[in-house]
């Protein structure tokens, strides 16, 4: 029971950590670890190469010493000094043995160095591939995040929603315009406005009447006199036809 509970808690913890994992951060951390490993392998290869060179140098020194003591042994023989020659040959044998041991170590070191060089080449290739893959994954992750964000914005911002907001704002603007027009109409003195309109029309009618009075005075007088003249003529013709004619003559003469 306890082990099952631990397994469930571990699974829950792993799932929780998975939600908080940032791909870019995890990839950068992985790249740093690979780079550290690559640095350590390079250092190991460099140390192996240095050890190989040191062994080569020691081997060469022992060979040189073995040859030197061989020459000294020959010189001692030439001097008929067998005891000294034996000692020189013993020293030569020591250097020859040391050279033989160094040759074995050098062979092993060369083999190790070759293996490390191969591993270093493989690791450098892996690090380069990982770096390229990391860059691609980071770019994809950023693109996915941008796409998700855009989709979220598009889901919240629909055309119908925007149009409904526009329509509501248009209705509010219309209401405010109508209210402003109503306030302006209420603030205007309608009675004063009516009198001003009436006064303006009165001025025009008065001016028109004045124009008519100055331009047609004779016509009005002639029209008033003419019926009277005709009426007098009619009366005199009924009473005394000849007198009417004489009266007409006199009026004509007076006019002339």
C-alpha cells in the first residue's frame, strides 16, 4: 500500500513538473551539460596526448642511455677493463628494460588516446547536432506559443462581437445626439422665435406695400374718377341729351 502511494505521488509530481517545464530552458540546460561534457573530454584527450608524448620522450631517453652505456662497454673492452665493461653492460641492460616497459605503456597510451580522440569526434558531432536540434525546437516552440496566443485572441475577438459593440456604441451616440438636440430646443425661446419670424414677414409686407403705393398713385385716382364721370354722363343723358353733350364739351375744354 505504501509503495503504491509513493508511486502515485511520484507520478503526480512528474506530471506537475511537466507543466512547469519550459522547453527553451530545458534545451539550454541540456546544451550546457553537453558543452561541459565536451570540455571535459577535450581536456582528457589533451591529457592523454600529453602523457603519450611524455612516454615517447622517456622511451627515447632510455634508448639513448642504453646506447650510451653500450658504447662505454665497448670502450672499456678496448681498454682491457672487463670489470668496467660488465658494469656498463649492466647499466645498458637496465635502460633497455626500462625502454621495453615504456614501449608497452606507450602502446597502451596510444590506444587510449586514439579511443579518446574518436569519442571526442563523436561527441563534437553529437553536440553540434544537439545544438541544431535545440535551435529548431526553440523556434518551433516560439512559433507554437505565438500561434496559440493568436488563436486565443481570435477566439475572444470575433467579428460578430465587434459589430455588436459598434452597434451599441452607435445607439449610444444617437441617443446623445438626440438629447443634445432636445436640450438645445428647450433652451431656445419659442415665443421670441415666433415673433422674430412674424416681424420679419411684417417688414417685408410693409416694404412691398410702400413700393406699391409709390409706383401706382395715378391709376388709383383715375380708376376712382372714371366711374363718377360715367355715372354723370348716364344721368345727364337720361334727362337732357343735348345738355349732356354740351357738358362734355365743356369738360373736354377744361381738361385741355
